């Protein structure tokens, strides 16, 4: 498959219930479909299931809870007559499954599982009694101060979590996080950090969850231009053409993508630390298992101990299979970007990003400043320039 900017994409199978963890996908679908105002028919299309199948799982979940999503398994999640000793065993077992979870997360998760309430302080004492608290854990749990967007899909944060070796080569985890809900939209074990690899995974993500209003990344490849911060890469140009607003973190200020950075800390502590993987496929299996826990089970302190799935809604903006046309206003001066990313305007040669070659850009005057113009690609402002300045400042 070749995209509209001439990049050949790897073929990726659409996520379906016969290749992913069936219970995880059933639960994710049901929780999204049960939200107020959810378009269940659209969700069926995005999750590639028929409406009768969807309503069957919704009915089972309504009558039996999560256990009803299993293949007719009737195993109860809890017993109302459990003793304190068995509660303590359940707490210890849950902590051993999730060694990075503290008393508050464990308390909320046990309650969500239908067990009697145990106070976080009680659980902390249990963990100390069973020697399950690392003396350095408190230092590593320093909270981050964050701002939050008002609605799901107002902003997604995207980045790579470094890389780590496997016996089959390096693995580069790609992460995409919703700012409002902390819902993890993508956690992919990639062989490289190329634009084509990211684009292929984003297509799968957009088809399932729709398009966000804005995506924030750092200035590094493949989304930005490290030597020219703010310049568009081929991947960023494709996102702009989809109608997505692009923003870049300030260089050397990773906190502007703070929620994704915090997600990386949890991912490292709960998945990568102390583990090794034979290859990317086995790493992806571990990523998928943890993503299910993170989105659907793990209480989030910044969400008042709710889970991300309870705060997330799919976007009403569907992914267009064909890129929309680039249109400008009647008063714009439209130029086609030439080789080396150059355009000519009123005798001046102006340097833009090389990947814009062959695409139209618009030049608009700034009405409050004589001789000053702004250059746009679609809705994205590329730069402004002053005709009265030295021409060498442009090119």
C-alpha cells in the first residue's frame, strides 16, 4: 500500500477478535458501547463485529458482569463469605501480579472485583507485613502536576519509549495516550521509528477510535525536524491533511508531553523492568496484556481512582480512507512548493520543509503589519516573514 505522500506502508492486518485477546476486546467494546450517547452501530463497524454479536455481549455483561464475556464460563469473581485471611491473600496475590501498585490502587481494584472494601492504609500494612514494599518505592512515586483537556480526543500525546534489545533486534515501543482520560490508544512493539511504521499503526488506531483534534509530539523524527524545530515531516504533513492539528513540545522540555512521560514510567516499571523478550512478537503479547490492565482495571490516582476506559469516548470524527482536497480562500496567494522545499513570492525565495515539495501552500498578509505575511499549509501555520527584512533571513 502506498500513501498519498508517496510513502510505501507495511501491510498491517486490521485488529480483530481472532488475533487479539478476545476477553480484552470484548470488554473494551462493551464499556465503550455502554457509555452515554455511544453510537453502537459505529462501534460495531470499528470493532469489526456484527450488531447481533455486539448486543449478545452487551446483554451478557448487563446480567453477569465481566465474567459473562467469557466463553460461557460461570466462574464467580468473588464470594460474599470470604474471611479476612482470604482477603489478605487476594491483596497479596494482586500485588504480586502488579508489583508497582500501591495501597490506593489495590484498594480500588479489589473493590471493583467485588471484594469487601479494604482501606489503603490497611493494604499498605499488609504489603509491609509480607515484605512487598521496596524501600525506594516512595521516592519513585513522586507525583507530577498536570493540566488536563476538557474532553476525550481534544489532545493525544504520542512518543516512542526509547528502545530495548531482543534476540531478534531492537524493539521501539510506540505509545499514544488520550490527554483527558489517560486511555492508551496504541502500544506497539515496532522494529524501527520510521514515519511509514508510525503511519501504518496510526491508521489502525484512527479506524478504531476516530480522529483527535490535536496530537502533540516532541521535535524528533519521525514527527518533527530536530534541526529545524516546528518544521513538518512527511508524517506530520499527512496528519495535517487529515485535519488534525499538530503541536510540538519545546526542545528539552519533555514535561509538555507529561502524561505520556508518566505513562512511560508506569510501562517501564510494570512491563519492561526485569524482563527480556525473545522477539518483538512476544514483546507485543506482553504489551497487549498490560494495556488491557492499564485501560480497564488499573485505578488511576489522577482520575480519582477511576480507570481510563470510564473516561474515554471514541471520536465522532471517522478516519477518511481518502485524503480530503487541500483548499484555500479566494484571497490567498497559492504557491506550489518546488524542489528543496522552496517557493517564490514577490521576488523572494523562501525555504519551507522539503517534504512539502509538490504541494500547495497559501500566503496571507497580516493586516496589522505592513509587508508581513504568513504561510499556511492547509490549516497549519508554517511561518511568517517580512518583505522588508534581509532576504537571506528567508532562504
